[in-house]
């Protein structure tokens, strides 16, 4: 494992979401933040996850160097019993033991850490408090979860709220990907004097692509990329609009990229409402260059979510010079405007139908290369890495 460079800040990343052996997608944007921060600091990542297979091993430790970032994965034996009080206590105890096993292993190769960067509250924030109160090591929080937004109303429980408020109050800084999420957190009395908006990072696959004008495509191709969870992503709404469009014209196609809990249900729904299979394709999960190829060949990216924070796929589309059609939810309007896309009201299928018809008829023009260059600058590893470094310096 890479032991880092002397005289650089040693920063420990603890994250509740991270790409793992069961799923390569969750927390991918956090991995990119770690790689961006590693341009100026020694970054080490600890991630823990309950084992999803039968095992007699309580803790399995895997050390790796992922894109130059020392990473320790700890898979711990899941607690299968279901007894009040006892089972939750066993689960949380095993979670914290796994984290401290990973931290100790990482310290053996990297040495002591100068700072902690906590991604996703609330459990890991308690480790941040421990390091601040008992070891004099400060911590920074990055929150990515949409549970604070009024549309989700998932930030509940007196104990969770009380602990979260204590953690946030003691953090040296709190970063969110949008001002909208920061305001939502503040509305729950999660108070900190140093909230910062920090964008997600583009992967090199997107930065290397040279966008071409897509204003003169004969057959329009619309792409949707998501985790296929219909409650939030409203994929069923997209399918109904596709059906309506397909009944009146055939000069377009839709490609739905991703996998998730509602993937098969959405495929079945498309068959039930009799969408012409020639205009609709489900690809499943795509990554890296395969994803770039599909997105860059599209007339627009469509996001029709009922609620969002700011999905990284919007950054990616912009960097490719692909305009974005999105519902005006979460903090999307902080990045999306008439120069790079179109905002529509949440759940408005009639408006989406009208906008897509207008797009197919040549009613919208965009300077694809111009907004691509801006996105590549705003969301580059160098830019975000520099911002992270400045946040760390102030935290010390």
C-alpha cells in the first residue's frame, strides 16, 4: 500500500457510502473527492460494510491502493438475530469495531492523521467527535444525503437529530454539493458557522472527451441515467411520456441506463403500456468509457426526479456538451439554466412531452462546447482538490 508523501497533510476519509465488492456505484462521487484531495494531501480511506454472504469470520480486512489512494475495506459479519435493544446494540458495536480496525490498519502504513473527513452523518460523526474531544484532531463533514429535504422528510428521530446537531456544531466545516441542501440542513437546526458548497468531481473519462455540436442530429437520442428507484427518479413518468411521444412520431429513441431495485419492474411496465421496443432500450449498468460513449451520443440527458440533491450525472452530461432536461428540484437550478439545459416543474408529464417535441423539432439551440469547457473547469479534480485543500488548512 502507498504510504504517502512526507510533509503533506494526512487526512482520513470515513464514508457511509463507497464503491464496494457488492456494488460499484454507491459513493462513487466520494471516491472521486478522495482522489481530488489526494492531489495535495495524503488521503486514506476506511469503509466498512456488513458481509452479504455466510461467513464465520467476524472481520475481513482488505487493503488496496485505488487510483493512488490507500484504502482499507472491512467487511464484518452481519448480525442476524432480532431481539429488541440487544440486536441494535450488537449491530452498532460491530460497525464501530470494524471502523476502528480499519483505522488502525491504515495508521500502520500512513502514520497518524492530522484531520478526519466524515462523509454522511450520523454514525461516523461520533467517531469525529471522539477524535476531536479525546485526541485533539479536528474533523470536516461532507453531507450528500437528500433526507434533509422537505420532499423526503426522512431526517427523523429525537436521538438522531440531537447527535447530528452536536456533531455538526463541532465540525470545522460542513460541505454540501448545493446551497439548497445546506439550507435544508440548517432548517433542522444543524448549525455550523462554516458551511461550504463543494461540487462533485468528474472522472478522467469525461474530462478527456471532446464534445461535438449535437444540434443537427437527424434522429434524436435521449438518455436517462439513474439507480432505478422509481419513488425518487420517477422513471414510470418518463415511460408514460415516451409512450405518448411514440404514438405520434418515430424520429427519436430513449436509452435508460442503470440498475437498481425497480429495474425489472420498469422494464415490465414499459411492456405493459406497449412502448415500441424500437424506440426504447434498457442497457443496465454502464461505467467508464461505455457510459461516456452512450451519453456523448445523445441529444440530451433527461432527469425527471420527484426529489434530488444534485446528481453527478448532470455534471457528466454538461462536461460532454450534452444539454440537460431536468425537473426543478433540490439544488439543480443552481447549476442548470438556459445556457446548458431546460428546467421543468416536478411531475409535469404534459410539459415534458411539449419540451421534447420542441427539442426534436429544433426549437432549442445550445453552445455545447462553451458549456462543456465551463463544466470541465468547475468540476475538475484540480479545482475541487484545491478547494478541499484550503478547507483542510483552515480546519487545522
